[in-house]
């Protein structure tokens, strides 16, 4: 399923979410890199951009929404899956959120997550 995919970035300030998502994606053949903050992720971009970004909305320092806005304003376009424990987050379709594929509620359901990843990386 994940052949040819370089890596998927996971950005979340909750260590248990990072571990769980990393484990789930690796079991399904995806290479992942986990980041506990938006700033850690931005620092890693010098090594190359991921094929897909999974980012939490609520994080201290720089929120997921602020990260997406920062990437967009810098001309960095990464297919992005936003995850949130809050059901009122709506970002797809807004120009400042270029590249957002979908918003998924926490706790994540594997079927929805893998469907979003396929859409993000262009798999049928």
C-alpha cells in the first residue's frame, strides 16, 4: 500500500497519540516521523517535506491551524489531515488552508484515517 511513499509526519503534543498513530501506520507499511510540536516539525523540513501531514489542532506554542497557515504562506504545500477532539473545526475549502484533505475527530477510526491518507497521497 505504501510503496514509493517517503514518509508521513505526525504532529501532536500528546505522546500517547504519537505512539499509537506511529505504531498503527508502521504496521500498515508507512514510514513515519513523529513530532511533539509544530516547531519541531518545521525544524525537520530542512530534511525534506513529507508526503502527508497529520496534525492536531490544539497544541501549545503553535496550533495546528497556525502551522497550516504558516506552511501555506511560505508556499509549502503538503497534503494535510487535521485531527481534533473538537467537532466544530472546519478548514477544508478555505484558501488559507490549502492542502487540507479532511478533518477527522478524535479518537481516530482506522478506516477514516486510511481513507484520508489514500486521498492525501493520491492512491486509488
